[in-house]
C-alpha cells in the first residue's frame, strides 16, 4: 500500500532476558522465574502432564533477523514470514521443567490440571523454511542456552525482579 516496502514477521514464542513472563505470554521466562524463586506452577490441560510443545526463539536472534531485513529491504520479497525456534528449539513444558531444575538446582510444586482450555494448542512449532530461504537466517541458540541466559539475567538482577514473583 502506498508503495511502502514491507515485510511481516509472524513470530512463535519470543523469549529472553528482561522478559516479564506470564502464563499466556512469555511462558519460558515465567517457568525459569518460578523455578528460581521456588514458586508453584501448573501443567494446564491435556491431562495435566506438561506435554504441550512450543518452540522458542531468543529475542537477540529475532533482532538479528529484523536488522538483516531492514538492511536488505530493497531486495527481499515483500511477504509474510513465520519466524520461530523451529523443531530444533522446541520443548514440552515437562522438558522445560527438567532444564529449569537443572539450571537452578530447584524443584517446584507443579499442579496437574487435566481439563483443556478452549483456546489452548497442544503443539506449535514454527516452519522457518521461507525466511531461511530468502534471508539465510535460522535460529542457532539451543533452548538450554536461552534458558541459561534467562537464569543468568534473573540471578544478576534478583533484587529488581524478586518483588514480581514474591
């Protein structure tokens, strides 16, 4: 419209340091913070076993893509892209729990709520094929590396963030 060159990035779960996660947005930061501060959590829906899967992309990696797209806007196709961690950077809540326990050394109480919520999705993994083909970008951080960055940020800023989870 109006001759503007545009690109749209439809992102999966974006996460990283400085994210104030909550259940419906920022679940990976929330999960780490609750483990760090020893706060209870819940596996919601699908039998309450934590088998829902999401991919995650670190905010720094997403920023790298956006900067590349800005630099190359004149030559890139004007289209929408799916952008996320992809299969290699996907975790179930149960797997996320195991990594958070490993990184923090803490176990937390996790309630099991079997009933499904109307809008919940069992599996979401981004297909980055189009954005990778057009830009060469693909996520490189592992989920463990991303969760470790979140852990380190919380640890280094504990005094500032503790009131949010107390």
